[in-house]
C-alpha cells in the first residue's frame, strides 16, 4: 500500500548549512532569510535591505556564482560574504539530448542522491520539468518514478537550483549590460511534474517558486508555472493563497475503484473530496483553469464510458484535459491505449466543450517522457509481478 502520510520538511529536508566549513548556501534563501543571514554576519540593519537587493540581482538576474564578480559591493564586504557563505547549485552528472531536442539532466544533490530534470523545447517556448523530492512518497502504479522509494524532500535551493543549472546549459543568463528580452527566453515555463509530490514538500516548493517569480530575478509569471499534484487535498487551498500558480492534477480515472489502484492517495482523499477542493482553486488563485492529466491505459481507463463520466465529474470547473499516451518502461504492468482509442476519447471530451489535447510523448528514447523519470543510483529493480502486486492488479 502506498505511504500517503504527509512527510514533514523537518523529517526529510537537509539543513541549509553545508557540511564543508559550515557555510550557508545563499541559493534558495528567501529575501527575509537572506536579510537575516546578512545581519547575523555583521551587516548593519539599515543596509541589509539594500544588500539583499544587490545580491539577489547578482544571483538570480545575472547568474553570478563568484562574490568577487559582485562589483557594486565593496571589496571588504565581498570578502565577508565569501567567509560566511557559498553559492552552490546541484551538480549535473549526465546530460542526454533526445532526437527531438529534449534534454534530460541527471543531477546530484547533497548526500550523493540524484534526481532528474527535463527541458522540453517547443515552438515559441521552452518548458523545464523539475523535481521536488528524491523518489516519491506515492506509488502510482503506472509511474516509473513511483517505483522508487522516497528518500527525502529537496531544499528550496535544490529546487530553484534545477532552474538555474538549466539556464546555465541553455546559455540563457544575460550578457553584462544586455538583458535578455522575455520573448527571447529559451526557458519560459516551469512545471513541477518531475520526481516527487510537490505538496508533500510545500514550504520548499513555495519558497523556490517565489524566487522564480521574483521581478528582480528570474522573473517568471505565476501563469508560467504549473504545479502538478496527485491530490493532496489539504494543501490545495494553501497553494492558491501562498503560490498562486497554475494547477494540474493527476486524475487518471473516473471511479474510485480504478483510481485507488492507479493513484493510491485516492484512498485517503477520494474523487469527490478532490473535486471539491479543485472547484474553489481557480477563483482563489485567479487561475484561468485546472489542467486534468489523464494517462491513457489500454483497457483500464480509456473507454467511451470513462470519457462521458469524466466530463460529468468536472462539470462546472474551468478545465482542460491533457490526454497522455502511456509512456512504457521496463516492467510496466500497463500498455498504451491505441491511437484510435485515444482519438475517440478525446472527441467525446472535446464535444462536451473541453480542450482535450493529446500530449505528444517527448524524449522517450532517453526515458525522459512523462512518468519515466527515475534516477539511476536510486533505482530499485522490481519485477513486473512485484509491481502488479503493489498495484493490486
């Protein structure tokens, strides 16, 4: 059975102090935390707010990693910073590029653990799929990541660090004196759809996304950020209030019986409870609509009856439905629905008045597609029989 008890930040997140020399990593600190840290090492209270603004722009607007390069700070102050702080991102272990241009990064974080990050280039935009946990607390039976046990939450620095290292690889930090115009961005969107359940690591996800949205830094609109949850109902309203980004929900079934098997968190918060929370979200967050993610599994959830049930369930919710052809992985207990079946399902949804795009699988040749992420060092080799048993099949 899946472990669906919320895992607290204190239980699973490493402290901000780094083991080497005890210096604090500035990446991931909120503005208030950065101010407090600067005051703690001797920055005058009256100067702290200005110093925060200066350092913030160097880190998140210009991508600078060396205190000596912060030329609008006095040399002695730069030395003070270097004595007490570090600027460190997760380490890129491997970088793979798919035939379709998708990039997958295997990234090492503190403790030697690894997570995966995926950049998906599209016409006029580029989307970065980032992770929030090492492994996952949920065991969704169709998801490769879900077969990996949860190790720990990522810190805010490790989450926003994924965005920064992708910008490094894309060469997207502006040249000195020549800021990049927004329309020229290669990384224009963030989706929290990588490894982990973001709402079981709420505070760190919130702090990282506030850094991403900050107007004096990376400066992404909240409408350019989509958080995907499997249905942690108590945190959905909080997401609207404290983050305000777009919301996607891993729905995948139209009856509790099927969703219990596919998304075991449904046993704790069923479809009715989940939909109740989702109905309030667009108004509370000023979000246009909820995205319902629906993976197409042959003979499991892809019938005409399922399509008709789906549109009845979400009636009254501003929504679009992303139909996701199942991305197979070694030992997977399911098969992808046929193209004809997916089209028939999509037509029913579309005829009911909902956008029903079929997500084109990206990066399948490098195991970077939806539901395929799973770090190499944490991989637990499971047989098809074990996976089917855990899924209750």
